[in-house]
C-alpha cells in the first residue's frame, strides 16, 4: 500500500459502487477494503510469473490498457503513473485522470533507469527503441483525458511540459488517523522508506551513511534490493517490506526520515511528520513542497552524499516541535483529499468537461 494504492483507496471510498479496472491484481497485496471490491483485470494477469516480473512486460501495458472495456460508464477516473490514463472511454463519457506522473522512466528520469551502465547485451539494443515507442504513445494518449489532477505542483509542471495540458493540484491523502505520535522522544537511527528502484537514489543515502556514525534502517523491496544491501556500510540494516503497524513504530522511533530522490510528491515525509518526526529531503520535485526548512525538516540541494551528509549533520543543531509537525501533516489528511477531489469532479461535470489546453509544450 504505497502512495498510489492509498489514493485508490480514497477514490474507492468516494465511489463505492464503481468497479476497479487494473492491468493485474496480486491477491492479498492491498488493503482488505480494496480486495473486497469488484476488481477486473486484463490479459496481463495471465502472463507467466507476472506477480514478481511484471516490469518485464512493460511494452505490453499500452495494449492492455486499450483492451479495457469501459462501455456503459459515463464517468471514468484513472489513477495513473504509467498507462492508466491511456484507457479508451465511451463517446460522451468523461475521463478524469489523477496523474501521479507522466511516464517517468521513458521521459525525464530515463537515465535513472536505463542510462549508462544500467543496460547490457540485447537490452541495450532493444530498450531505447521500446522507450521511444512508449514515449510517443504516452504523449499521444494525453488528449483522451478531459481533466487532469496532479499530486503536486511539480507534476503539474511535467503534465504541462509533456502533454501541453493544465492540471489542478490536489495532494494525495495521508492517513493521520493511523500515523500518530506515541509521546516518546526520537531514537538514534534514521529511516529510509522506499521502493528499491533506480530513481529513488537510495545508493546516495547509503554512501552518506557509510561511515556508520549513525544507524540507518531501510524499509522496502524492489529489484535493487541485493545490489543496495551489498553496497551498504556498517550500521545499515535492510528490513525489507513491512506492514503498516511495523512502519508506524519505525517512524515513531526514528530520529528523521531521509529521502534523496526527485519525488513526484513524496508521502513518506508526511507520514513521518504525522508521527512527530522530521524529514531530510532533496530540494527538487514534490518533496520540497511538503517540507518547511527548519520547521518540519531540512532540504539538501545537491544530489551528492556530501550534500546529504551536511543536511543530516545539521539536524544536531535543530529542535522540532511534535505538535507543529503533526499540524503540518494534518493539512494533508485523507478527509481533505476526498472533499477536494469530490468537489473537483462535481465542478468538472457541471462544466461539461471541455478540455483545458496549455500552449506550452
């Protein structure tokens, strides 16, 4: 249940009778409230070893999205970071896209995934051609959306740049009812909560903590797990994926959470703030929109271990108020998201869904 799944949970609550269409569904992987819904999948569901190797089927995802039968629905809401916004809706139907990001791994984060040293053999020859096709498809299908909602001003800018469209900004929900302080003071360790994929730049964090001066715990899984664990210095512990209750305890007991990537939004810092802990965040992307320097955390401006280390060291001279941290997170609570999103859909329907285009590409 990462940020995208938590958005889906709120959307499902807003529209309790709506079925959920998805490329594939790994049973038991999301909250029971979602598992109990009418979930409809595509042919991707039946591909070999898809539950653990779905990334290898990326070139098939556009065809899978196009195969979804949405006839009979007059309102379609897509929650998209990859291909969901490319679904085909019925004539006269309205399509609202909650866009977590345009397809980052074939657009501005391409080098993080497929840059020098990341590909070899046949992949080095095939991937650039596949990426070019996906890039063209992603841009071409942007016109099929009638209204865009972005999760941050950063993503709204990417939508404007790549799709030539304007987007309202509605930050995703933070479950402040669940993520709460427990009254104890901070612990000794710092915490990373992240998918272990290239664009998250976890290796930068590992390099900053290599001297072992402060314990570091890393929560999350992904294709880079083994590589990153082998790179870690003394004092760094990889915990793998954990459930929400364990995550809450890790937030409560840490000194601060660390995030080094250019995030679309970055829900982890706000979950930590809801638990009374600050964040050290890279100063580019959606993450910087939620951190108030000196009040809810620290920003570092250069994507280097040295810059991050300096930011981490600066925590020693700062004192953070748990009440202020909590109040900042409360501005993003689930009820705020759901009220804003419902109002946006109602307003869009009342306006007749005339697409708003930008002239900036």
